[in-house]
């Protein structure tokens, strides 16, 4: 029994149906009076495991969801106004045992800016190139083809892009897809939750359909946490002390994509009291200002966003959102599993919301209970979910602590707020050597060492240096690799179609 729809509910319903077929009965109950948050319009490249698990190629779902490609996140003004860098879906190339970022620190004066010297992706982003040729082939050889029923844990190579999509449209698409495959859909208001003498959930009472019973209940009720928090009383662990942004205001801005094109990246623009996301979809822009109400009022935030993203379009409706930042102590309690915002949320920076949903669903399938309800499975699930969220928390705190920007009270305070002791140790180490697989957050959390390296070098607030060994090594091979990368970038930007040009063939 899934309580709540939206992206979390329908991703859960369709995935469970794909995994278990008719062996497990899946019912989803949702109210038509509860609106979805819909801020999670950007994803990780690992989202393709979800769509392939459902046997949904791009041409089947993307046109229904205003979807576009995401090759990177472009960070603007985090170091200083006017500066930008890209965080791509691309691993660093290695020369003589050291990746190119290490060599760039040693040879930086002879090369381009860090991201453009060490990655192909920034060049494609600047030129608004599609990651696919007009014949559908991927620009990187050997990474294409269906994944089948694979999961996040099986991603061995770094796929070069993710997606932007309209979260509301995706939920509607998955609802149709799931209902066609046997998901029972009940549109009704839940007015009460029943429990037995152990405190386990027995049913949800609805206004029009009476009592709906189940064995396992999945809470997809968003920040309300109707089942996990309100009914079962599971404590919520706030991250506000280390991640202060707790509000957002968003707009949907129409755009003439045929005239201006489609940028294949998310943009995160640092502002006086937070940052603004810009997500280019097929036909519009999704944009929002994420901020801390300690430093900015909702009225000021909306005014700032309108001036930045939609000047002169005062008729566009603004959506104000209170964000619950943190995670439950446990996401699985008794016979209830929280997925999505009811489980955890750490603000939209780095597009982790959809990733948390996908990870939670995959782990639920791997830990799916039988009649014994083995507590070992429950404990294992809770550990894995908590570790992913805590790792992302560390990575996001890094963004604020390592950003060189300090020109407002908000940005000054980001440098003085408390941070986890483990992250403090990692930052201290980063001043001597770049992060690697042995000195980033040690458990799976969706981000590889190259992501930590990219943020340390791009944000500019941590002064790091090349490893001493490189001064005693011949740099010739590294210089050649920098040149090879630039030639490849020039060739690809000249040969690949624009992002709009390719997406128009799908739509």
C-alpha cells in the first residue's frame, strides 16, 4: 500500500510492479486535493537505471515530460560574481598514475581553466551540444545500450548525462504506465490511519473508499510524513544547523526554445541569501530561489527571483515552499517505509531528491520482507539509506564551506557554521592534496572522488596544491593528454547537433 502520489509514489509503484509483477499487489492512494512539491526536475546520470528497469527508452517517456538532457551543473558566482565552472558527469583521465586535475595543479599556468582543461563536458555545455548524434548514437563509444534490470550499485562506468524533466508530468506519465500494468489507483482523502496492538499499521481510512488494508505501507506523503512521523512517531533529525537553507520559491517560465536553444545543464547561481536554480526543459524554464529565512523574507526572495528569471512577467504564479531539511532517524519503522520527502531531503543543490527516491526504492526491493519480517533486513535498509543521506549532507556542506564568496552576511556565516568533524578533517587534508577515493565520505552516496575534486578546485575557497611527486616527474605525457582532450572537444562541438536540434526529433 503506497500512500501519496507524485514522483515518489509513482516511481515506487511502477518499480515494485516491474520487480515483482503479479506476485505482489500494489495499491496507491492519493488525494486530488494535495499538490506536489515538484522541485526535483533535475537528476543524476544513474536515473537511467530506473527507466531501463521499467523498459522505458527515452523516446517513450521524454516527449511526455518536457524532458531535456543534463550534462553538468554550472555553478555561477560561487567563487565571485562573474565566475563560473562546471560539475560534469565525467571521470578524470589518468596520466602516469595521477589524474588530470593533479597535473593541472602542477601545470595550471600553461592550460585553460580547471574544468575546461580537465573535462570534455564544459565545452559541450558552452556550445549547447546534444550528447547524442542525430542518428541517436552517443558521443562516447561503448557506454550506450539498454541496462536491463540493473541498479545503482552496478554502474561501473560514468554515463555522460542525466535528465531534466517536469516532475508533475513524469508522475502523470508513470501513473498511466503503472495503472496499465496492474497498479490499483485510488483517488481519495486519507482521514485516519489504523494500528494494531504492536503499533503496526493495519489500514488507512479514506473518505470515499473506506478502509484500505495492506501488509507493507510506503509513506510518500512528502514533508508531512503522515505515516512515518505523524502515526508512528519516528523522530526527524534536522540538518538546519549545518545546512541553513529552509525555504524556496519557484516559477515556471515559458521560453522560445527554437530561438534561444536548450542549454544541456542545470545552473546554480549564488545570490545574496542562497542560490537560484535554472533548469531548461523542452518549452520552458524551471527556476527557483533556495534561501534561508534567517537572511531573506519570502517577499524579498520572490522579488529577487522574478527580477533574475522573469522580468516583466508578473502574471507567472510563484510557488512558495517550506523545506524540511534532514532525515528520519529510521526510514523503515515497523511495516512502514518512507520514500522521498517523507524520508529525507537536503535541498535541491546537486539534484539529489530524485536520486534519494530511486535509491530508497532499489534498496526496498533488495530488502523486501517475507512473513517473518526479519529485523536484520530492516536494520540493513535503514543503515544504507542513512549513510547515503549523510554522505550527501557532507558533500553539500562542502559547497558552502569551500565557496570563496563572502560578500554578504549569508556567505560570511557559511564559513563559520559548525560542520561535521569528519568533513573538517577532509577539508584540512584537501589543503595538502586533492580528495581521492581514500579521503572522501567512505560509504556510497552517489558522488565519486572526481566530484569532490571538482568542487574543491571550482569553488576556490580551499587553497590546495599539487602533490610534490609531480615536480619530479616528466610532464610531457600530461601535456599531450591536455592537448588531446582539447582536440576532442573541438571535434565534438563542431560535429554534434545542438541540444534543441536533437530533442526536436524526439518531440
